[in-house]
C-alpha cells in the first residue's frame, strides 16, 4: 500500500517538479532540462507499469489519494487501472515528442516548448486522476491553452492561423462543456463522479427531462470537438500540418485522446446506458471513420494524411465507447494505446523525412526505401498496424471493438467498421507508393537515413507495436486472470 | 514428436524469413541456400507427418485463450496434403529464383517475402482456429503485395495495390462471417464447432472472401494484372500457392468442418462455371503470354471449385487431386514463360516464334506441363479431370458435366495456341536457353507432372482420406 | 428581481456584441469590462457574493487594465495591421441586427414570463472561503495555479521576439 501511495503521488509531483525546473532554468542550460524532462517521461512510463503490477498483486480496483497538508481533507485524486493505462500512454508519447523535438525544434524555442510540455503533462495527468467533473473541465482548459500555444511556437503564418482556429474551436468546446456541467449541477447538486454514477441517471423520470438531455448533448458535443470527431474535426488537419512535428506527435498521440476520448468514457459511465446516446455515438463513429478515410485519400501533404487518419481512428474509439460493456471498454483502451504508438511512429517518420529531405509534399518524394530503410520499414509496420493486419497490435484492438459491437447488437455498425478499414489500407498504400516504394528520382539519390534520437524513437515504437501484437495472447490471459474478462 | 514436426513446418520458414536479410548482407550464396533450406525443411516435416495423418494419429497443438480464441494447429490429412503440394512446388520455384533474380536489386526483401509467404501458407493450412486462419491469410496478402511490386515501377505498384485491396477487402468481409460464427457459437475454434450448421448469410459472406482470393469471376481482375511480377513470383502466387488458399478454405470450412445449406451446391458451381468459361474465352484472345496463363489459372481454379462444391464425395477427391496437378503444371508453365521472357525481354506472343529450335528443353517442359493442364493421359491432369467429370455426370448434374467438357476443350485450344505461337512457326527473335538452374527447375516440374499421372494411386489414397474426415 | 436579471442579461449581450464587432480596439476593451460588470451584478443578485467579487475584480479590473495598456503600447503597428485585415465587405447592419435581436429576446423573456428557476436558489453556505476552496475543491485550486502558470508561459512564448 505504501508503494502505491508513493507511486500515485509521484504522478502529480513529477510533472510539477518539471514545470518548476523548466520555469526557473537558464536558457544556457536548456539541454539539461531536456534530459531531465525525458527522464521524467520515461519514469512515468515505468511507474505506470509498476502501478499496474501493484494493482494486480493487491487485487484492488481503485485507489484514492490526496495531499493531506491539513487534516481531514477528502482524497482528491483517484487512481484506476484505466488511469494507469492512460498515464502509460501519456509518458510514452511525451517521451517520443521529446526525442523528436531534440532534433526538430529550433534552439531558441526549446525552453518554451519544455515549459508548455510540462504544463500539458500536468493537465493530462490531472484529467485521468481526478474524480470530479468540474476539475476535469479545469484540466481540459490547461490542455487547451498549452496545446494552442504549442501549435504556434514556430511562428509561421499558417501556424498562427491554425492555432487560432484551434483556440476558437476549443473555446466553443469549453462553453458547451461548462454549460452542460452547469445544467447537471443544477439538477443533481454535486459533480463528483461517484455521486453521479450512484444516483442512477437512467431512471425513467430523469431521462424524460428535456434539460437532462440538453445537458448530455452539450457535454458530449463539447468533448467531441476536443476529440476531433466528425462534424467537429475541421481544426485537426490544419493544426497537425502546421505545427512542429513534435507537437503533432503530442496532439495526435495523446491530447485528442486524454482530453477527448477518455473524458467521453468517464462521462458515458455516468449516463451511457441511454440507448439514444449510444446509438448516436455509434452513428457518429461510423461517419467519422468514413469521412476521415475519404479525405485522407486525396491529400498531398504527409502530415495531413496522418491527421485525417487520426480522425478516422477516433471513429473506432467512439464505436468502442458506444458498444459499452467490459469488452468495449478494454477494446477502446487498447486502441488508445495502439493508436498512440503507431501514430507517433508515423509522425516520427514525418519528422525524419522533414529533417533529411526538407519537404513533406508526397508528390516531390518517392522511392526512399533504399535511402532511408529504417524510416521506410517502421512506417510500413505502423501502416500495417493501423490498417488492422494481424498479428500486429492494431488488429487485436479492432477485433475487440468489433466483437463488443456485435455483442451489443450493433451488427450493422460492426460490419461497416470492418469494411471501412479497407480505406485505411487504401490511403496508406498510396502514401507508401508515393513516398517509399518506387523508383528513386534523381534529386533524392543522396538522401541519408536520419540518425540520433529520431531513429531511436522510430525503432523503439516499432518494437512496442510488434511486441504488443505478438504478445496479445499474454495480455488476454492476464486480463482473464485478473477476472476482468 | 509429431507436434514438433508440425511446429517446425510452420515456424522454420515463418521465423527464418527474418534471418534472411541478416545473412543477405554478408554472403548472398548462403542466403539463397538458406531460403531453399527453410522451404525444404517445411516440405520434409510435412512428408514426415504423412504417416501420422494416414494412421489417424494427427498432430494437434491447442492452447486455450479467452474470448473464443486459441492457438491451435492440427495436422490432418487435408492439411498435410495441401502442405506437401505447396512446399513441393515452392521449393522448385525458390531454386528457379536463384537464376532469375540474381541480377535485380532488392533480393534480400524478395527472399524474405518468399519465405514469409511459405511460412504463412504453412500456418494457414495447419491452423484450426478461425482468427489464426485470418491472420495467416492477411500475412499472405501482405507478402504478395510486396512481391508483385518487386520491380518498383509505377504500373507494378498500382497493380500490387489493387491486388492487395481486392484480397484484403474480401478477407475483411470474410471476417464478418467469422465474427458471426463467434456470435452464434461463442468460439472461433474449429475443433470445437465441428459439424455445426452455418446460417446462409455467413456462408455467403465467407464465400466472398474465398472468391476474391481464388480469383473467381467477378472478383478476378487482380490476377491477370498481377503479371507484372517477376515470373517466379507469378508462379508461386498465382499458380501454385496463393490461389489455392481460397480453395483450401472452402474445403476446410464448408466440406470438412461445418455444414452448409444444400442450395450452395447449386450456386457455387454456377459461379464457378461462369468464371471458367469467361476466362477461357479471354485466354483465347490474349496476346501476352503471362496473361494467357493467368486466365488459364482462373479457368482451372473455377473447375476445381466446381468439383469441390458439387457435393459429391469423389468430386471432392478429384478436385483435390487437380489442385496437386495444377500446382505442379501451372507452376511449370509460368516458369517456362519466365525463361522465354528472360531471354527475349518481351511478353508479347506476336514477337515470339519458332523457339523450339533454340530452347528445346524449355519447349519440351512446357509441352509436358501444358499437356497435364489440358488433361491428356498419362499426365496427372487427366486423371483428376476424369474423376471430376465422371462423378458429376453420374451424380446427375449433366449441365455441369457438359460445361466442364466445353471448358476442357477450350483449355486444349488456348494452350495449343500459346504453344504454337511461342515455340513453333518461324523464328522472329533470337533467343538462348535459360541458365542451368532455371532449366533444372522446369525439368523437375515437367517430370513431376508426368510421374503424378503414372503414380496416380499414391495421391489418390491420401485424398480419399480427406473425404473420410467429414 | 427577475426583471433586473433579465435586463442585465440583455445588456451583457449588447455589450458583448459591441466587444466582438467594433472596429476600435479600445472601445472593445471597455465593452468587455462592461460585460463583466453586468455579470457581476447578476452573480450578486443570485447570492454568490464571492463569485461576483472575483468576477468584477479579475475581468473588468485586471483584464481591462492589461488590454488597454497593450492596446496603447502597440498603437503604431495596430494601425497598419488594421488596414491589412479590415474586412471591408462585412455586413454593416449585422451588429445592429444582433443588438436588436438581443433586445427582442429580453422583451420576450420578460413578457412571456418564462419560468427561470430563481426560486430554487440555495441558501448561502456557511463555509468560509478558505474552507470551500481548500477542503472541498483542492484539486481545482491546484488546477487554477497551473492554469495561471501556463497562461504566463503562453503569453511569454507567443509574444517573445526571437
């Protein structure tokens, strides 16, 4: 128990320390800050894994803790297995982003990047640890501010414009979320999760109330904007394309999931059993998959294709949430983890291409397999994982979501989700054909493979993809032994 | 002991494929030899499993997993038969590749993909769990994608993408059927659900996947276009192994393990008959040598499907025998076409002619293989076709029998046309014989076609056992 | 009291439209301050005294001071930028239209006697401010501190010259 207490407190203390260090450190020592923050991110990954093992051995399902400076203060944070998985993703994606930023961030912006990254990590850690809707909203705001400024760190004109679009959409999301929260508070008098789940939100008189439905719609719409689901996805491609690649890694890898999908999961815990809500989430999920994939087929910029691919994958997570039940929950969490890994791999490949070739327009690239073998192979494996080719990890999470949908009687949606994954394969085939697999044009003959931290990031993430894919039987057996399945 | 043999048959090519680039960077001859050794190991282990399967002492591996999944492998007569067929032809093709590929770049990837493909094929025929089947199915799609686009020019890449998308789409639709089976029975494990009757919609959906993989009309477009691949690749994928996956799945799922509605015994033969006749017609008109052979493949596969699906037990045996005969003979045909193409650098038959004078060995091997495909005794193809036609007619399906005979006549016609255009007549271009290794491969296959006919009772015994598995 | 609250809402709406659509930045800043003053009045009338105090002091006090100092310090660049980004084809009547809609809304709410839940106002709680903040909502206080720090970093990052 002591170990668990220390581990959980560390999840809050580590990013706070990082923030303080980064705000006090001198410009000349910024590399030291880089190493420190990387160490912290790696430590968060390790702590999350250790926490999962502790949870398994102690056989508990959640753990509340707080910072008891005065006496008799309620426990403000709660640690759950789902939170630990999210903390693992947060640590992993932040680590990748740091590895990429080491090469791609201009030197005079590195310290700003580090400070905002620490703030972002605090925001994300906070979201997965709190047990109150309003506090969750507060931490979503932190994420909104930090990511908005992170998008605009390289002050290009399009960067500022897309950051502004993101800010406007984010404010819209905040307004909807806050109004919805206000209505819920008006009706129930408390915003704590346990209280809201306990008062049985699906009783008949409650669900007939128009105000209740309005509050649910507002909250879900606000969170859908943050997720980047259709029809609220318009900010996503611009933000990913014009931000520096390390920021794109963060955005796609964890921000849209911590602030969006995970919060949707917590919120649907409260009122998710309403059939109308589950049906609408499922329909939106399928539409998101289709629209994201169709748009991705026509893009010419590497990062834009990846951004629309993220939109498409969010659709799968929405389907997993709408399926409900334990299988849908596990499928969605696994898909969050898998998506973090393979999308980060792809964005790291984009960073590698940008570093070496200085362009990301796929019409100008071609046949780089020979010149950049590691980038090409890692992008190939990431693509196969996204498209859901077994035995890589992406297939298993999709399979779980499809089975969960089938069991929840959403058979048409399951079939549609399966058939639509061919579009994922299609746009990635186009990407591979135009960038890596082909004849090398004259002006690209002398390109060298990228070295250093970016290469390390690519290889590390690919190993994780393959390991989780091949080791999926072990994951299943572990889940069964813990009594979850 | 038998379990170890089965595991070796699957894992040696599958995992050994990843060792190949490592050796390839060091010594190329060692890498080539290693590739051949891996495939031969699979062949040897499958042959050694034969006595166990015949004696009804099948090798079984079964590791239980939650959610109806499992890691299950089962070496029954059907699996061993398909394994031996595939690895036999594949080892000859690997041998042929030594001579064909040696001047092209990206050889490491080529041998990796070939070994991975054969490993996946082994996994597929031995697996006894639907999701495992699907997994190896997709791995073969991936390998064939990389192999079809081997030459890396734009046309090849586009055709490779098309093949990938068609087969993967079919597989995804088939997965819907598998999940339907899971929803009905609660498991993906074939050993548990043996004898279960499938609802018709699941059969229809799984059939879509099978038809795309075995290139049956109307989902056959990817096969002739995939002729842009190197000849050993075309031989491996489109004659010997890849197209047989669909047929194997049909036998495994619908004949041996599960029951399907009787109506499919009418529908599937009709689809197969249409496909057979249409592609035979296209073969008569094509001018690209590989396209002729590709359309011929579509046609012959349709015939095999006809035999397998008409619900007659000896038809099943005939179909399986024809899988063996066709793999050997069609593989040989593609390899001969490869020798011609390697020498003349063209695939257009109007530019060829009279090659029998300068390439006698190739011509005779091509003749043997063509005679086997046409179904002329004493080659193997004849016995297989005869079994199928005989049983179809005595089972009362006269129309199907007539269609079969018409198709057989068309087969003779277009293959004879091809042979005469390429090897007979006046010489249009100078050519030389292929290298010794390439010639050795086609000779092996030609001789095997002949011997299969002479020693026909050996495979027939094995194939009759498959019928007993129902 | 409902009448006063509704009228205050109407004025809030009017001044918010002025703040967003006015061409002069100075007038927009002052309109923003007026919005928050009216919001403070509403909060006070709904018996949330501390919230009213925070609202008026932060928004119409602190924010207005900062905006007006920033506006006056960047007078030169602002003129040139405004010439570049002024949207000349904007519908000139749009702000007046929106304000008219605002007045209409107020009128409708007042006359149609829409039932706003003013009678369900809670009793002012007996906790002190420090208890309410630190004991009940400690996580929010942590969050607020982090937001302030993040905001500071954001401003520094956005506006620092290379």
